[in-house]
């Protein structure tokens, strides 16, 4: 039980540290309008995990690795202070899952995170104040969700493909009476 608490604490500390470093390092687009932010997450995230306490009878094995980008998430404020926003629209297409978020204007704007496989470490970034729409398309070839393409910005600038509609049959023609 204690080992599980240490792992959770370690994971949370790593995620918080990376997110805080990303917030401090990246310039925040204050109130400037922007172009579309698209596929901006780094493809790999180098992470060093360190055991933060000692456990009697055990030797700590710190880990270091580079983890691949897999997902984006959006928040109504800094991620550490707010809850994840669920997609407004989600649909399954031939190539995979597609998510869309409509983001109503709000003071303080929105934030996003880039998530990576096999680690809880993330990167966080504030979106431009005029961003009111985001979309993500996931690759359907994998067992877990892996982002193929994502973008955020003003709705008028973000290409918004519509979900595929089921094929409909043309209306049946009334029978033709012949002779009689």
C-alpha cells in the first residue's frame, strides 16, 4: 500500500513539475489573436523518474526514457486548477475517432495539455484568447487512442470536417398504373 502511495506521489510530482516548467518556459499569448495552433506537441517527451523515498529491504531503480506523444486535452484554466473538458462532438469514422470541442468565450481563456504514452508527465500551454474551437483526429489502427492530427483556434480559421452521414436511399417512386 505504501509503495502504491509513493508511486502515485512520484507520478503526480513528475506531472506537476513538467507542467510547471512548461508554463514558466512558454510565453503566454496574452490577448493577442492568433492563427490556428496545429500539431504543436513535441513528438517525444524526455522524462526522468526518481524514487522519492526509501523502502526497507528494497533498492530504488530510477528510470529515464523518452515517451511518444499520444493525446491532447483541454481545460478551462490551468490544468492543475481545473477539470478536463469533454468533447462537444465525438464520432467514429472509417479512419478512427474524431473529437470536437466548442469553447465559449471565458475570462482567462483555455489551456491544453500534451500527454505521452507510459508516463503521467505532460506538457501544458495556454491557448490564445480567441481560440474557441479545437479538434482532434485519432488513428484507428491502435488499441489505445493516438492523436493523428489536432488543431485549435478561432472557429472561422479551423477546418471543421463534418461527420460522415449514413447513406440514405432515394425516396421510393409510387407504382405506375398501366392500362385499366
